[in-house]
C-alpha cells in the first residue's frame, strides 16, 4: 500500500468532488510542469507525484480502493479529523441537511436529476463501505428515514434507482428492507395518480355532463 497522501499532494480535502480534484490538478500541473520550471529536478519529481495522485483520485474505483487502504488498513494517523468526518454520523448529518434543503424548496423548482446525483454522491461506494464497516444499524435506519423524506419529489424512474442504494444501506436488515418496500408501495399509488389524474378528471367531467343531460331528458 502506498504511504503517499494523494489528497495532500493535490491540495484537496478527502471529500473533494471530482471537479474540485480536476481543478486543483490543472492548477498544480501548470505550476510544476517541466516547461514552466526549466526542467528543475525537484519540480519534475513533484509533477510526477501530482500526475500519480490525479490518476488515482480521478478514477472512482481506484479512489475508493485507496480510501479503504488509507482509512481502514493503515496505522491510525496522528490527526484523525478526516476519518471522523467520513463516518455513519457524518453521512446522517449530510442526509438530514439534504432533507431540510429539499423540504425548504418549492417542489416545482427542484431539479430531480440534481437531487438524485447528490444522493449518489452521499451513498457512494466508499461511503456505503463505511456504513458496512461500522455496522451501526440504528444510524443506518435514520439515514434511510431522512433520504426517503428527501427523495419524495423524485419521479418514479429515479426513485426505483434510489431504493437500490437504500437497500445497500439496509444491508439486508429485515425491518429496514420492509420500511423501504412499504414506501415503494405507497409511492406507486402516488405515481399512478400523477400519471392518470388528467384522464380521471376528464372522465368524471364527461360522466357529470352525461348525468346532467340525462336529467334534462
């Protein structure tokens, strides 16, 4: 396992987004590129480290494998603030903030794709690994509750994908799986009504018109 801190090399936080990593890499690569440093030996070595760090952190699977090695298999670091930031409690906090943000927003102005992408980031493969590693099912249940509430504005297609992620949080725990399934059933009626309510309104209007006509006769 490498002892290099790729996050430190790229000057980004362990929770940095892909865009933040790319932006920092470009800035550092431009600064330390051999053409910019007159082929200075130390700068060239640092440039190679920057490229190596970016190759790992810009690839989702490589980054998750590196994170796992860094946080779970390495010796505990002197400064443990980063590992404490990425914990079941931190994921719950972020899920709660997402739910509050959604509930405070006009449902007609919510970008469904954007909301789903935030959910995928929060329940990334690495974060799911953290939940599995800690196995705090009481916290996992609260995470599921918050995210079920946060994803109510999602259309049926995106909610189906959401349940796949939430089932990973449930980890096969029957009460949590049943809770997710119950929410799925409840939303099926909601989606059915949204899909056919216009047709239902038209049919009701036609029936009323026919009844009025029949009474006049």
